[in-house]
């Protein structure tokens, strides 16, 4: 079966998952390519249909060891037809847990055929020292090699009844869906009402009329508003957030490495 088009699909508030997916897709340079950024709220409301001549690269960051809930919901609107899929889980150098397994199960339910999968360490969203600067050049070399080997493998495949992938993780899932956070997004008096935080929020939980008004029950603590704020007026509740960072700090000196499998 011949690939005619490559789709780059990701939920990536910090843009590291986007980086990994794009590096894989670059190895398919001679194929038309289209981006589907599920970080954008409006893109998650659409239905998408794919055929057996499409290759869909799906990237998901590990949120407490699972695929972020908004991405799971968005992927329920994806409809494959024996469509080959590459599954990509990124994580903050702590552990991928059940993220890739959940991505595998969701893609199978939507009639995709996983032909390859990988887990790739990236800089942690909540503690920058954890996986700082990753994916670095060594990681990118592995990612490019993965994409290149996959491209060559698909060229010689007459049908996508490839070897079943050995996916890390547990099913039923050991990790529960991401629960309630002990901290929330706060706004200081330095806010200049530029509304960039409301524009960038993937969940649309920040009011466009008042940036101090946030629906904390729907906020996923992705940090998008903190990163974009020119006045550094957005921050996480200091005490609980600092406590979480201290628990994560034990992983700082360990370097976890990329992993992938091709069917």
C-alpha cells in the first residue's frame, strides 16, 4: 500500500511534542504534509477522516502518566480506515507510564493500524531543570533515525498487517486520569491586560474580558499562559507548586533515553 500524505497531529502546549512529531515527519520530505494542532480549541471540535493511503503521526505528552483528557476527546473525532499511525509519547524525563498504551488503545478504537511507536524525553512543563533543553541534538538524531527507518519500512510494505507492537504500559491502566491539582493559575497586579493568556489557553478557561477570571475546574495547568505572559503576571499557587517541584527534583540527575519500535 502506498502512502500519499502525512498528517502531523499533536497536543503540545509547550511545543516539545510538536517538535518531535515534526522531526519524524521531516523524514517523509517527498510527501505532502498537513498539520493538525489539537492544542487549538477549535481544532479539537472538528471531525477528521483518513484513508489507508494516509500516514498519521500522533503525538501526546504524558500528563500524570496518561494522555491529556482534551486530546483523548479530540481523538474520538478521528476516523481511520485501516490507516497507518505512528504513536509518539513525550514525557518530562520522569516516566511515560500508561501514556503510550492509552494512545495505542485509542487509535485502535478509531480504526487506525499502529505501525510504529516511540517515547521521547522532553523538558518537563512544571520543572524546567528536569530534562532541561530536551529534546537535545542527541535526541533529535534518534528521532530522525526513527523516521528514516520507518519511511524505509513502509516503502517495502504491501499491506499494513505489520508485526504487532510491544507497547510499554498497563491495560487496564495503572495510572488514573489526571485528577485535581493542588495548585492553580494565579494573576498578579503586574497584569497589563494584553489578553495573550486568553488567546493561547488551549482550554479557553481564561476570560477574554478579565484575565483574572479563570475556570480552575477546567484548567489543565499546562503553563501556556505563564510562558506567554510578557509581564510575568501569571504564576502557579506558590506553596503547593513548590512542593510538587521538590518531589520531581529527585529525577533531575537521571537522563532517560528515547525508545521506539517499528512493526
